[in-house]
């Protein structure tokens, strides 16, 4: 599970924002970058302690700088291919399932409350959903300006995942408007009420609860842009599972 993710036109800005998301947890971590590492970015990385850096490419000066860091692992992976089949090995055999390759874009969202989100909020929701897709359930992503503010993942219930995400957000960021993406539906208004109290103005979740109308009504009343997602981004092994004997 990641501790911070960010997207920006400049990879150095993206790195800074990602690191700011949770600098304490980033200590001794792994950095993944989808752009070339420059010497300027290498200096930023050099100033902190990380175990590994994975990127599409590194310029010569960047490698010279990072090469001075003891025990730092540097991996260059220029071609990242889409995987159509996911695989896990278990004690009882091998598990296979088709990968979820459905694009996450504006068509992935369907407005169910009265208030339509701004273009910026929708962009942040799409960013958050792309993040939540790869987190262990139960998963919550809070973001602003394509920067994760708080993450809740791997919790046994959605409320605790949300509390953890909000706690992290309040620890490292000033109060302000943000959006939330959830990999599962909100069966009660408790979660969305907590989001509303903390300044959330847009939420994306799959829907499917018998209390959907109650949650939609609460969102409309409190002027929250509530969107249901096309699919449920649930990090569980639930479809097309095939056992192969050892």
C-alpha cells in the first residue's frame, strides 16, 4: 500500500507533493516514477532515506548522484506493459483472474445528487479512483489538486478506513475543500456525514446499498456532489478464479 501519491505536469512537483502526503511513512520507502529522473530530482531524493527507486529512465547526472547513496537500489523499467491476467500463489494452488482494465474517466462516474461537481473536483475524483483501485479493501482516498491528503486501506470496516484517512489529512494539511473516493458503498450516512463536517465537497462510491436513497438525500441536502461509479473497485479476488493443483 502506498503512503503518498501525486500527479503533476512536472515530475519534481509530483514527487514533492507525494512526499508531503505522509513524510513519516515515506522514510525507508520505495519511490515509483513514470518520468525520467533528473539531477534536480535526484538531489531531492538524495536528501532523504529511501530503499529503492523505480523509474522509466535516469539521466547521467542523476545516476551519478544516486550512485553515491549506500545500499540504494535503482531500477530502470522503460516499458511497463498492461497485464491481462493476474496471478497469486497460495498453499492450495495458484489463483488466476482477468485484470480490471476498465478505463477510469468521466464516463466512469454518474451523478446521483443534485449538485454537479466542478471540473477540478471531477478531475480529483478520477485521480482518487485510480488510486483507490490499487489499495487493499476497505479503502478510502482523500485528495486535492491530484495529491493524496489521506489514505485508509486494509481496514476491516469502512468507517475505520475513513477515520484513518482523515486523521492523516489533518496531521499534514491545513483545512480546505477536498474529494473522497471509496472502493465500497456507504451503507449509512455516518461516513458521508463525517466527510461533510471535514470539508469534503465531492464523493465517488459504487452504490448498491439498500440505503442509497438516504445517502443521496443527505448529499443533496448538504450540497455534496455524490457520484456512483460504473464498477466496484474492490481489491479482492472475486472473479474468474481458477485453481491449478500443485
